[in-house]
C-alpha cells in the first residue's frame, strides 16, 4: 500500500465528526556512513501506569488502557483496546500488540529475555482511527552487563488486517523526502534524556557537527534501514527517528508533513 496519508486524514476527520455527536467516544556504522538506529545513554525513564482509560489517545470508536509485560527487571508498558464494538476484533488486536511487545523484548535480549538486566519503557498513542493505529515506544535497556542503551520503536498497523506498515507505505524514499527531513524545522527529543539538543538545530546541521552522517547517502540509508528505523504517524505528520552520536550518544525525532 502506498501513500496512506489521505486515508489517515479522512479517517481522522470521520472520527472527529462522529465524536461530536456521541457521548461515548543499533551498532555504530562506519565513519561518514549513516549510523543504524541504536544509541546509548544511562538515564532511566519513570513510567506512571494505572489501569485507566488512556487520556493520551485521540477519542475514536474505541479506547485504550495501559498494560505491562513484566519479568525480573523488565517492565514493558503497552496499550490495549477496550470498548470496541467487535469483541473478536478487539481480542485479535490486543493479542497482536502483546505478541509484538514480547518479540521486541526477546530481540533486545538476543532471543533470551533472561539476558536482559534491566528494561523500562513508556508509550504514546499518536494516531487511532477506525483503520489505523500508530504507537511510539521509548525506553532504556541494559543487557549482558553492558551499558544502558536508549531505544525507540514505532508500531503502525492496520486494525483489520494487522498489516504492519513501513516508511515507504506513507512516503516515497527519494531525494525529495530526504531534503524534507534535512530541512525540517521540527527536530526534537521526546523523553527525559540528557538535554544536549539546542533549539533551532536542524537535522542537516546535526549530521555535519557530529560527523555521523553523509548527507549524500541519506536516501541509501532510508532504503537500507527502512525496516529498522523507528517512525510514527499523526493525522498530518510523519516523525522519523535518527541516531545522532555525540559525547552522550542519543537520537532525535524529525517531523515532516504527510503529503495530502
């Protein structure tokens, strides 16, 4: 599926209108080549979690509650759907999210969750329409006695088919999109990590200053790491995660508009 931005915008508008009439709403790459999406920090992220309706979600034909996967020092928070008209679909989607979280956790432990010394996560719902859900997970993991590493993962999928989308389902990975990323005025950090990012610093300048990216290879990077790069979508934007290595080691989110 290509260019899903129109579907997102139309679905979001339908959900919004309906709600108005209802009372029940990775290892560092070689020098001058793009680094893979993995970074290192030593900061923990506090996670408040209560089993109540998630007020971070956009109200639609279903709601969310927080749940968590725990094992030893692993504490992985994730959302679950409630109040869906189709109980069968709700159970199917919730099992899908649980399986995704379990597999993600195993991957962090190189196939063995007991290899993980510490794992703490948080999440936010960025988009939920009758057809699409987009979730961003962020946290800190320490495994095998190594240093703590920050991570970011995005999960965007079709509620009906459970198809997981990639970047190229929303945008064309070409020079035009690369230039939009490099020229974006919205480069930011989302979680409580070392505050090294200065205001009004674009992705192009960050890559130049840290010598962690060759601009000419951005398209190749997007194509090579498409299935590993974290991203999420909102009703009007797509946010892409990039590792930007500095003295602390960290990542940033870059936001660009979805073409209508």
